[in-house]
């Protein structure tokens, strides 16, 4: 089994601080190498991030998605929507949502 890390960004926001930059992905890659886990990192660009993740998951025939959550205000959720929420609601496979306390360390 192979872990597929999907890091999708909208093209216009590729360098936005909200999305992991090359250094963060390099750190992740180094960490994963140290675990002995088979992995691949995919970086598709899509107009809609959630759809990009779901499309890539389908392409690689994923059997489960793991999504890291982050803290957002109620207003932020209403105005901006939630990528994780869309993935959870639209995914045709099981989704594990990891709470912010575990994601943010």
C-alpha cells in the first residue's frame, strides 16, 4: 500500500501562505522517508481545491482520505466555505477528519 499525499491549490493562489510551500513539502518528504512508508506526493492545480483532491483521489484509486482540519470562526466558515467539509460531504470513499489540536501539534 502507498500513502498518496495530495496537495491541491488553485493556480492563482499557488504561493499563498495558506497552502504549504516547497519547504514544508520537502520537510514532509524527509519525514516520510524516515518512516519507511511507501509514499508519493501529488501537487495538482485545480480551480476548486476540494474537487482537485477528490479528482486526484479517484485517479489514484484511494481507499480512504485523511483531511487535516483547522480552526475557523463561524463567520469564516459561512463566508469562505470549508474545503474539508466539501471533501467529507462529497467523497465517495471514507474520510478521516483529524482535529486541529492534532494537526497544529
